[in-house]
C-alpha cells in the first residue's frame, strides 16, 4: 500500500486498524497460521462485527480482508482465497445533502473580512465551494499550488494524482487580499497556504471546528460538513449545465459512476421544485 499503490496515511491507518482487529479475533481462537483460517472463521468474525458496527463499517472491514487475501494469494502465502466467496451487502447509496445557492450565499455572508482570521476563514470557505476540493486537499495546499493570475489551483489528490481546477474571480480576489495583507500575520512556519494561529498548517479538525462555528452563526439548520460543500459544488455545476466529465475531472474521481450520484441529487431537486411551483400542482385536490 505504501510503496506500490501510494495510498494516503489515513487509508493505510484505516486498513491497519482493520487488520489488527481481525488478527486479535483470530488469536483468541488459538489460530496461529493464516493458512488455518477457514470460511467458518470469517463468518464468525463478520457476525461479531455486525453486533457493534454499522453495515457501512462492516463493509469496509470486508474490503480490507478482501484486499489482504488477494495480497496473500499473489505472494503465494495461501493456495485458496477464501474471501472470494464473500460479497459485500448490496445497499442503496444515500444521496448527499447539499445546500441551496441561497444557503451558500448566507453561509459565506456570515464571514465579514475584518482581520487575518476572518480573511483566512472566508478564503477557505470560498475555495472549498468554488473548487470542490476535499478538506485534506485544502489543508495541504501550498503557496506554489495557487496561481491567482491564471485563476487556477493545482491539487495533489488521492493516489498522488495532480489535477488543475479553475477558481472563480471572487475567490481569486479574496486570496490575493489574504496573501498580500493578512497571511504574514500568522507568522508562517511553513509554505502551506492556510495556517493556524501558531503559524502551523491548518489541520482537518481545526477547519471542521471553524466551519461549525460559522454554520452556528448563520441561520442554516442543515448539518454542514466540509464534504457538504464539495457535494454542493458538484450539484450546482450540474444544475447550471456543466458536463459530467468535467465535474469528474475537477472532483478527481477515477470512476465516472462516482460522479453520477449528483445527477440523482439534481433530479430530486427538480421534482421538488415542480411539486411546489407548477401552476396545476393543486388541481387534483378535491374541493370540500
């Protein structure tokens, strides 16, 4: 995972935790060799997981085991891949919650730029909604990844893949103001674009807490996370007739099927708007 697939540290940590959990379970059953693990042991392990984990978490453990057994088979440590008999439970993909354009405007308007903190916060919010970056990508941005004159962001995403994303003029102007007048006040200790009050790179947790404070100060009642803004970015582009392939490229999705979920979000909104606004929406109601 580290050398060949170049997975992120978070993904590697997640797989490692899953495998340690599996190893602990197998050790309690006095099994010392991986070759001695049978399908029955896997069934018991999955049964144990389902008692205290959500279906999504159990599925993630299944993915980890499936990859682990593919590795064991490829390295000829085992002869038979017993995980090939196990399928993930089929479940409906929940549609992501998104903000309306009015809600986005209200959220951003909550931040009045008066000092270096508010300038940074406004820029982070504008950049997330304006480019669809993941929060980890936002926090890892460095100065040389931003080109204000060309209005583009160069982003290193999952699998260490680079993509170029355009930014809007408003975002570029705010970033220019932040860089020229405010960033130095953080007393930077790194080349990261966004910093905490100690001059260190902004962390995902720091940004999450900042976002929650901004949401609480607004009148928005929805649960808003950094990923909500990414979903909102994609949905609004689609509603304004952007090409699905272009959205896929900007989001950094390796598979177009991941991006198509936003077509369902957009369709749902269209249906809701029709039900609310069509002139004959109430014609079918019986008169009292």
